[in-house]
């Protein structure tokens, strides 16, 4: 039975996988540990910005955007103002 649906980053997904080919494949692309990914998610959620959906947060964790242009590639259907962009990038910078 499905209890909840939530977009997860690859780091968070790897926590639920047993060792095997899929987990090994995903690990090649993961930039953060699962615990770091959860902390990053919490910090982004604390911003309280309704524009930042779970899907966007997962992509931010996966890609760790470096600048406004990278972030804009994640938020294709939503426009962030300069303050919103800088607050997200400041949080991401802590995890690089």
C-alpha cells in the first residue's frame, strides 16, 4: 500500500535500495550522502517558498546548481526572483 508520494533525490533513493546493480549505478551520480541530502532538503523546505515543489528540491539535491542559470534550468515553469535564487544558492553552497 502506498502511504505517501514524494519526490526523492538519488541520494535519498539509494538509502532504500539493497546492494546490487541499480544501487551501484545510482551511486556513480550521487554527489551527497543520504544524510547530507536530507539536511539540504530540510534547509530548502525551511525557506517556506511555495514555488519550491518537492520535485525541484530533489533536482537541486541531485544537481547542486552553482549559479542562477543552473537553477533556472530546474525551475523551467516557475520564475524565481533574485532574492529567492540567492537564498537557494547560499544553502546549496554549504554542501559543495
